[in-house]
C-alpha cells in the first residue's frame, strides 16, 4: 500500500514541476517588431531639514534662476568644502555626513538647483562658508 502511494506522490510532483516549466515564445523573422528602451536614471534629493522648504519658498524666484552649468560648478565647490569640513570635523553640529556628488554626472537642473539652494540655506542659517 505504501509503494503505490509513494509512486502517485512522485508522479504528482513530477507533473507539477513539468507544468511549471516556463513557456517559450517563438517568433518568425517576418514582421518582428523590436523596441529598445534606454534605461534612464532619475535622481532626487531629499533634504531632512524641516525649515528648509519654508526658507526656500521665501527666497527662490524664477528671476534668480541660473543655468544648470552654473549650479553644477557651484555645487562642486560647495560639496568640496562640505566634505572637507566633514573630514576635519569642523561645523560638526551642522555637517554630519559625507556627500557623494560627482560633477561628471548630470543630475538634472532640479536636483542641482535644490542642492545649490540648500547650501545657500546652510550658509545663511548656520554661517558655514560653503559657496565661497
């Protein structure tokens, strides 16, 4: 009695595994349509200072907006100063992390603008010279 039950259980497992086999799609050379999707990376900046958004809304206007290359160069300077202060433990009340900003990467104008204005906020609120 035990052998037929084992055989049935074994066959049920075999059929179960066989039915889970992935299906293959076959295509012919005629009428094959292909599309290439470029993998795009979107960057976003998250600022965890509660007062920054209010400060940003009162300071930023479209008349003061600059080009993306301006924001990139200023952010490069500010990140360099920020990381220097972090490594030397200066302004450790404000600067408590390392920023991995690569000037060769195009983060987009929204991220670069927001990062630039965050550095302006730190300079004005905490008197930490970052953009000089």
